[in-house]
C-alpha cells in the first residue's frame, strides 16, 4: 500500500478530551455548581445563565480539503441533563483552521459542572481531498473496517476531576481541535483515495496552542463610546441562523475594511455603524484568557466580506500570465448560495484582474496598492464574479472575473531549509508555501528578468531586524510574511516573523502495530521517556517531522528522549479502550504510564507535538498521548 508521509501518523485516540484549567486528573473543579433555572429565551431568567464560547480549530495534516457537516454539539451534567449548544447544523472545512480558531457559537446555558458531551458529524455529503503528484484527489473517509462514514457520534469523555464549570453571567471558552494528522491513515493509491479515521479531537478550556480567533456574523449594534460592536454569531459561511450574541472590542489601531474602503479605530466603528444593522462582518483577533473578551486586529464588513454581494475565492497564486492569475487549492464562496452554488473546493481557478481591481493587504492601512503587488505564492481572497457555477473540484480550470472586484493579500507561510544567513536576509531552499509543495509554483516573471526570477533552490527572504541563529545553515526554517511585488524580486519575500530550527514546531508519531508492544520505552521516569527506536514491533509510523524535514526514528544512532517543555501549559494523555486519563503535570503522567505498562498491557501508538533538538536527540513535548491496549 502507498501512504502519504504524514498520513503514516495513524490515529492515537478515538475520543474527545476536555481539559480543565487546573493541574490534571488529580485536581478537582471548585464548586458546587448546581444547575440553575436558566431559559436563554426568557428575559426574566437570562441573567441566571452562563455562556460557553465554542471554537473549532485544526492541526496540520494531509488534507487539501476536509469539509463535513456538524449536526449538533451537546454537553451533559453529572445528573444527566443534556444541553444543546449549537442551534442548527453548520458546514466546516477543517483545513481552513490550521492557523486560526473559528468561533462557532456563543451559547447561553445553565450554570453547572459539565462532565460529558457529544458531537455529531455527518460525512454523507462530505468534500475530502488529498494531494497526489501535486494535484487534488478525492478521498473517502472510512472506519477501520473500510465502511464509508455517514453520521458519526463522538463522545466527549471527561476525566473525573477535570470539568467545564459554568457559572452565571460569565463567559467560558471551549476549543475543539480536530487533529486531522493524528486522526487518519491516508492511502493515496486507490481512486478515490481512502482515509481510515479514528477521530482525535482535543477539547480544551485553556488551549495549549494559542491561535488567533475569527468571528463572523451580522451586525447588531455599534458602541462607539465603548469601542466595541455586537454581532449575531454565524460561523463559517452560514447565511442564516443565530448562534448567540457576541461583543467584538476594537482599539485605535484596529484595521477596518468596510464596503471596500479602509479605516482605522473609531473611524472604522463609525463606518460600520453607518453601514447599518444586519451588515455582515468578519473579525480576526485575540481572546483574553482572564475575562474571555475578544479584541479585533482586523474587521471586514459589508461588500468586503467574501461572498456577501460578490463571489469570492480563497487560495494561493501559483502562476501569473499578465493579468491572469492561477489560484491553486481554491475555496469558492458563491454569492448566490443554493443547493447548486454552495461553498466548495476547486483545485485550480484562473482569475482575471485589471486596472480597476482594488488591492488590500493585511496590516497595510493604505489603499494605494495595485495589481502589481500580486505575486507568486501570495495567499489571497479575491472578490468578483464566477461566470461558471461549476462545483466539480477536478473539472478543467474555470475563469473568475475580478476586473471590477477586489483582492486582499494575506500573510503567507513559507517552509524550507536555510542555505545562508546574513544581516537582514536569509536564503533558503524553499519546500512549501502554505503547506503546498513548491513544485506547483511557477516563479516566471517574479524578477525584472529571467535571471532574477525567484529561485526555490535559493529563495531570498528579507528579515530586516529579525534575528536568526548564526549556526542555522542546513536546518529547518519557517517564515510568515509577503512575497515581493511581481517583477520586483529579489529579495523574493519579506518576513514579518521568522522562526529558525531551534523553535520550529515538530511532530513525533510512532505506532507498534495492531497488537502493540509491551516495551515501547527503555525507561520511564521524571527525567523523561526514552523511546526504543529499534523496537521490533514498530510499524510504518516512526518519524519526527520538523518543518519540511522528516526524520526516520529507526535511522537515528541512539534512542530518542522525550521530556516536557520547561514552561507554559502542557497536556499529557493516556487512552485505553474504556478510559481516558489526562494530566498537565508530567510527574503524575509518567507515574500512571509506568504503572500501566505492567508487562501485559501494550502500547499501540504515541503522538506528540513540541520542539526537537537534533544535537541532543531530545523531543521537548507540550502535547503527548499514548494509546494503551489493556488485556
């Protein structure tokens, strides 16, 4: 069988994990929190309710597109009372949320200690695509027996002492992380490809991974004196429904684009207020942990919201021929949403721009940019008209007219290997742009002459005052920023932030076959787990992925040591067939793991996120899970 490299990280856990804000399985939530008489629809009792803000996000994985319907999400109290926190179904593409968390609902619910719950996914009308030979290929998600998934209920399992404690008149945050990489084994050989699923969804009250939050919904009111506005939450690209009210705070530096015009701070709020109640909005910013307040860095409203009064496309420019841009991995957001015209994936779309195309750039508050700024690799949202209403992702290229439309340039993500580092610049061997292989990008025309076009073997990244280690040559690097304007390279890219190999996030995945192994580690203790890299039971999963680099664990000269990172929040999990134990304290975790691996219990798989030190062969983990098979 032929497997994608990252897809070899098979599923580790089959349950949802809800971590509390305290120390682990040994820390109880304070209380009591009796169930109150709360009716969110009744103004007389509304103040007795608490609020749960639910966000969806994803870890990076094999998929170009992973769109399913979320039918319901319920929470359950200890005495069996079940509360629905989503008023209607919604459709989500999880691959859109690798770097951001989407607010799904702001649900008013009775104060209580919630100990369990269920999320129901529907794969009946799913859109799943993987990449083979640099092009999209449809995939079917199946269970371990090979049966295609339909409606699937996933139980939210909470340990006895980590609970979601909701109190009245307070907001509480719950982030659901559908880890596609850890949840599937992908086989790209058959047509369609197959993805065997054992869903690994982590639910956290205080997320270990801090991400920007995105909030969508129609405007309810503007509070200029309070520097805020209120929306009715409508997640993703939903056009109807009310998923709760939510307040968006702004500052004097918040960037607004309202009906294709740029504003900052108070002027943006005034423009938003003038646009009127019901105006669609999208905001991106940060959630403050202490009081669950949200502050926006960027606000789009009115015609600036993709799909509001014009069709829209989100993707990366892979080729430019004059005023024609080829967009790869495109999400098409049609204006006229119906059964035949809904948000869908299309691998390639050709877009025509022109002198009247407006160009905006994240973090750039002027509106004087022209289409000359649009270069190869740039991630964009393009608003215009789609003459052909094709929803076939693998059909021939379709033409999208943006000659009277607008383009917003987004921060773009690079991954590669360092060639050289000099003050103000690093030259890299470019491996991927926004998780797509560099081979799909045509850099012709990026320089003023062919000899000056961007060269992926020596891609020049301007770093200005950003600091890189002098000894990072030959090591992984990731960067966020913007490609240089078309025809103006070199340098080829300006980095807003650059992370060298010493801080590149790494993933470790290892499996020991269907039956597992009784001795996955040569030692277990407070000083670390020493992985037996040469264990005879190791299956096809045995790697560390560090940026673009894949390291075969079995090829290393010594066993790999796994330790907790030195600071910040961490999550360690032990999963068995019928139990789930979770910890934020490393000592508690290794004590449990050591007692559990008693010579008859076997370890089936392990997955970890963190930072890998090549020189010491040490993996510093902030998330780690071990799946045990008990006799």
